[in-house]
C-alpha cells in the first residue's frame, strides 16, 4: 500500500495513473507540505491505507465529503422526518492516512451547525473524537482550534503497560508516577493548574488490545501461517473460545489484567473524556449485550459513581511507603479546587478517592499507615468503599446501604483518611471462582488482581445532576437513568 509509482528502481510501472494535482501525505503533521510538528518522527501513516483511488486533496471530493457528513449527521430528519434518529457526533477513523483538510472541514461544520465552540454545553452534546495515534496530532488539533478530541496516548500507554500486562512485564516498564506525568494534561502539584488540552482516553478498542489479541491467539494456537488480519470465520470462532476461557483465568496468557483498576483511574480523572469499550462490559463474540464480562459490575459501578461523585479539583501523588509505593488520587467535589477549599454544601455530597498499587506483593509495615487528604470540605465525614480489592476478589458497593459498617472510615478534622496494613495490600489470586460476597447483593466473579485498588466516596443523601458523562462506544447502556448516551458514527474519509 506504499506510494511508489514512477521513480526509483521500480521504473514507471503505472505512469498512466500519475496525477499532476493530487497532494500526498498532507497529514496533520505535514498539512501544507512542510512538516510542522516533531513530537514523533513520522509524518503520518500510509496514504493509501483506505480507498486509494479517492483523491482527498481534490476540492470537489472534499465538498462531497462535507455533503456526506451533513447527510449522516441528519439522517433521521432527512430519511424519516425523525430528528431523534440523528447522530450526535462522529469518530474520524485513520486520521493520519488522509488529507488533514478534511479534519478542518468537519470541525468547521460542527462549529457552524452546533456551535460547539460557543459553550461547553454545546460541545458536550456533540462530542467527536479522532483516531489520532501520532503524538503530533493533539498539537495540530490545538493549533487549528479543532472541534474534535485527540487521544491522550501517553497516558493510554502508561495504563496499558503498568496495569494490563502480566506481573513480570509490568514491573519492568516503569513506576506509577507515569499515571500523573505521562499525559497531555499532567496532574502533579506543579502542573495540574496549567494549560489544559482537550482529549479522550481509552485502553482497549475494536483493534487495539482486542483484534490484536485474537490475531495472536490464531497465530499461536490455530494457524501459524496467518498473514496479517486475514482470519477465517472458523478461526475467529475458535480464537474467541480460547479468549473467553482466558478472561476467566487467574493466570492469563492473552487477556488483559486489572481492567477495573484501569477504569478506576480513567473514570475519576479530571480534564479528560473516557471512552468505555463494549468488549470490557460484554463478551464480544455473542449476541449484542447478551453476556457480561467479569468486569461488568466494577465498570458499571464506576460509571454510575462518576456521574454522582466525580467533580472539583484533583490531586494525585505516589507515596513511597511499605515495600514499594501507593498512588492516591482525590477529587474534592464541585466548588473545591484544592484540599484547602471549604466549598459549598454541595461539595460535601461529592468527591472521590482512589488508592492503588500495581505491585501484587505490596505490603505496609505492621505499624505503618498511609494518609489520603480528602479536603477541608470533607472534615469529619464518613467515607465508604465503592470498589474494594479483597483477598477474595473485587467487591463493588453501589449503594450506601450495601456497605458493612466495619468498612466505613471517618476523616479527621483536617480531612484525612488513614489506612493501615489491613486496609491496603497487594493481591495475587491463585484461582478464579464465582461466589457471593457478604454485604452486597450482586454475584461477583473473582478476577486475578496484581494490584490493590480501592475507590471511596462520601456518604450523603441528596439529589444529583449529571456532571461528567463518559462516552460509551458500541453500547447503548446508560450510565444512569438520567444521562443520555451519545449517538456517534464512525467516519472514514474515503
């Protein structure tokens, strides 16, 4: 698929197909023909990855793309006089393989049609996101005032490498400070109030850490002569049988580890939109939404809690305690940007804390404690677990009434919560089993944890409104009864 048509050792193979007008490799890095960004070494992907007979640099083609975009965004109104069937947003596929003019055309359309540049409310109603793998793409999007969200790929890599890999690989790839500093929006004490860049975050998608896993299974176990992604239906069926078994195993060969911990960070972070992958909620090879994964309860609980509790400022740090370190992340609630802010009465009903290690062998000393400051607004307040790693697996507590009283903790007058060795410890499950966990009413499938993850929320009884809504790809599941999921369309500019 490389462009090598008429020069060099190959000679003039297809000189009749040459164009005096087509502009090649005008990616976000190289839109004008002069390279502008240097965060990574590439000027983009392969020009002819998609529809190589479509000249995306041609103004007539670009005009038709705009017409098509308008049609798809208004398909309900045009085809059925039903505006409720229109799409809310789009995903631009293969961003680095087409002329970047098309990105600006789409961005300008969303500004003109929906006013996404006029208010945050308008922008949230019409989120669009980019398959922007190049490290240069976010800066192009920023400079052109793009109305789309690029990937926070640095943070995605950190989450993938430091949580989702097996224990031996994970511990060699860095430490948890990457969750704070390796990001388009660093969240350390010296950076958290700096300039913010629009972005979205995920770790698994239809191809990344999903299709690639199926490819690996087929090559390892079914067809060693596999070329690329040229699977047969029978090979896919056999591969999913192996994959579904692997998800349920304590010691995995192919499936990802610690997905609840990954989502605990993504769904509580400030300054980012989370994209939840359908295959982390439901088995991918069956009927739509027919069979849940072992991670469903944890992710569903986090989604609902995000709407209810996640607001306000954020502080993250890695504390060097015990035999390794602990990551703590605190959201203070609406009206409090820092731990010293008193906020309002609403602040006290919100906020969330995450405490985590990626070391399965982590231990605090017998007389050692770790403190997490929940903020002055939360002085002398009860907190309870939302997600809790136990020696038997992950317990989820969606409601206050689900939580045993012995798991409640109260902040001191300075807003500190204190944890000891009985509260925080690394876990490595030796087997997978299904059991009912005392104190809540949902069956829990135990999954292997090489980490400790604990998510805590304040106890309060009030009415809440949707503050931050994650984007759920390929799923119509509602994070709460009051939040409407966005309807997006995948867009190939071909």
